[in-house]
C-alpha cells in the first residue's frame, strides 16, 4: 500500500481537499482508504444502541454489520492509542492510504496552508513534507500545488507514488 499524509492547521482545508481527492483517485481505478487521527475523544456509537450497551458492559471489541457496511469498535481501556503503523496494519489491502492527522509521522506529507489562517508553515520543521498545497505562493523550493485544483494535487500524488 502506498501512503501519503496531509498536515496543516485546523481550518486550513485538509478535510475538504482529501474529500475531493478520494473521488478523483477512485475514478482513476484505484482503491483508496483513509486513516484519520482525532486529537480529541470521539465516539461513533451513542447511548440507547445495543452496541453502545455492549461496549459499556465490558466488551473489548464490538463488530456491527449490515448489508451496506460493517465497523469494529475496539476499546483501548487505558492502553496506548494506536501508532500509525498499528493503524495501517488494521487496514485491508488497497492501492493508496490517505492519512489525515498524525502530523509528526515520518511519512511523505503534503502541507495544506492558507495564508489567512495566520498560522506558521510547518515545512521548515518537518523534513517529511514533500509539497505545499496553498491558496497563495510560498517561499520554498518544495513543489507548490494550488489548493483549489484538486486534480493537480491528485496528479502530483499519483506521479510521486508511481501510481499514475
């Protein structure tokens, strides 16, 4: 599986770009998966559902399945959160895994940066950033991609990872 990450400050447009890239890359016949790191507690289950009750009764894993999808919820119960490598090991084989979050992971990443956010660029302190996707020119020798042209970003990713 090939891997590319997306790093940037909150509000920079990472999720919007990744959402557009998924469809563009899938339309080229590739299977795309995603790992999203949450910096806060999250829950995809909620009180009143049987699966919620079973998790809270003590199950370490609950698998829910239907005709349309399935999901496994795994309770860490005080153990360390997954590393990126551990998360990747949980993924079914695919052509490309997009990683949103895991900002400090030593994987190739595209920095998403908007000048209006007032936040500093990450690339000067991260040798794993291979390009900048921005809404304006940035003073760097790294490849610069137009944040508003997801097709060009998709082309860059597929060429860089030899998937084109």
